[in-house]
């Protein structure tokens, strides 16, 4: 016999404050809102990070399909009830709210859905109001600054404007008017542009798309940063591996695509070498780049499969999966991290090991050539070194690297001088 059902509604004030600490950084919070814009079919997302002292604000505007008033109400619900389609960038129905309140105390969303009418729907999540009322209430009145900006931005068609005000997690409470606060926002603008260029690089560089995504930060267009240096002639694209995974009824495929970036002396320029070193520089940018539906979730590091090493800093690989594997890979709410389960980790160990062995060979070869570049027989050593590099690249690209590895080992034992001249 079933007992009574007793509903216990959580305290809105306390739970909302707890959700502020879900793990976002400023740049990841902005990226989560760009996810919503992409899901809404936006071709342009404009981000403004404006210093105004204590009234500083962040504005994110897109030209997506917009929302009706009912749709906006649902979007403002913690844990929205709407379903997500395959490879839609949204996941838990929390991102808009949790990403925003991780940085501010007042979130305003203004949206226009209709093509023919300039009807704007407005909803405001104000933490001060939620704490005072201890209820899951939103308001319907924006501040004049946000209201006027949205009216101008959405005058010509559908789209959505998101505003963050009362930036208590961004600016110092004691002196939000000072020079440090201004520099803080300037730095965040630069970091945001850099981060979005990495996370959304496939969307930004998709030249086949009729409406390629354009993102701007404070009026400057964000450029794509592709970690695999596709424009460099010296980049080696190795054969991919497709991993089939199944766990507790969830089945699917994960694609592993390895790349070997060229050493410094084979980059087209010193500037290119520095550019592709990435935000965290070469050693920390080596490793796995994990993509969910084409959007980068995690960039760099080996996810516990092996340690970072100077000798493998040229090794990078993409690991790609669709959203139907979210539960298996335990994608977190902030979409900053996944947990590679044992079923995938065991299949990754061999291709990762082979990639790193190849990277060590390229690194060693570059070191040998650098040492020999100042030798008396410099022209001859350079020619042999180029030949060795070409053979190595051809073997890796064709998938015959293990055979070449055996040949290199034999040559080292029988003719050490020739092996060294080849860079082997």
C-alpha cells in the first residue's frame, strides 16, 4: 500500500545561490550562451563587455529565430521541460540561467520571434528578488539601458538579447569604478575572444555553410583557432580510428583523429609557430581535443591516459562524439569537461601510444637536424634530413609507420651515422 506523497519545494533563494557555484568561469559562461544562439540558428552573435563602473554590463545579442513569450518563460525555468534534438548544443536546460548567475545578480532576456511585428518578450531573473521572496519568480521589466539596446538591436528582425547586470562575480565589490576594474573587463574581453575562437573554430571556419557563424567581441570579429594547424604544410594527418562503445544500453561511435604538428624549424614562420602554440603554450596544449557535436569541450591534456611530456608536445588528436553519448561520457553542465569511461579509455591507449611515439621521433629528428645545421657538411646533412622527414611523413600518412619504425631501429644498429644524418 502506497503512502501519501508529500511535495517539498526547495527554497528558491538558497538553491539559486548554490547554483551560482556550479563551476563556470567567465569565458565558459559566455560560451554556454553562444551555444544557445547556435541552437537558435543564429548566423551572428555580438558580445559587448562594457565598463561603466558599478553599472558595467555584458550584452550578448544574436539574430537567431527568437522566442515567443511562452518559449521565453520555458527557457527561464531551471531545468526546462523541452526536449533536445540530436547534436543540439544544449543539454540540461540549465545553461542560460546557471552560466549567467555565475557572473551576475541580474539576468535579462529580451527576444523577438515574429518577422512582421516588433513585439518583444522580456523576462528578468533577479537574485535579490528571488532571495527576498524565496520563490521561483521572474520579472517582466528590463532596465532602460537594456530595454533600449534590445529595441534597437531587434528592430529589423527576430533574435535574442541577453544582458548581465550587477556583475558581483566579475568586478571588485569595494571599488568597481577603479582602474583595476576597467583593466579586468578589458582582459576578459581579450580572453573571451581567444576562448570562443578555439571552442567554436569549426563553426567559424565552416566555409561550406551558407550562413557561416560570425562572432564579435566589442566589435572585433573572432577568428578561428584550429589546434591542428591545417594551413601548415608540415602538419601530418595520421589515419583515424573509430571506436565502437556500448554501456548500459547506450551505444555509439567515437572518432579518434591524430595529428603531428611540425617542429619549429618546419613551420612556415616563427609567428605561425607561436600562434599554434595555443593559449597555454605547447606542452599544455598537447593531447586530446574533445568535441561534442563539433563544439570543443576540452582542449589539451591526455585525460589521465598518459602524462604531459616535452618530447610529445607536437602530438594532438581530436576525439569526437555526438550528443547521444552525453551520459556515457558524463558531459558536465558547464560543458567544460568529459569523463572518458574505461570502455573508451582502453581502446584509446594503443592509438595514443603510437601517436606519442611518432611525436617523440619527430621531436628527436628536429633536435638532430638542429645540431647538425652548424656542422661543416651542412648542405649534405640538410638534404638527408629532409629525406628522412619526407619518409617519416609518408609512412605516418599511409599507416605504415610501424614498418618504418622497424627499419629505423635496424639502421641505427647497422649504420648509426647514416641514421643520425636522416634524423632517425
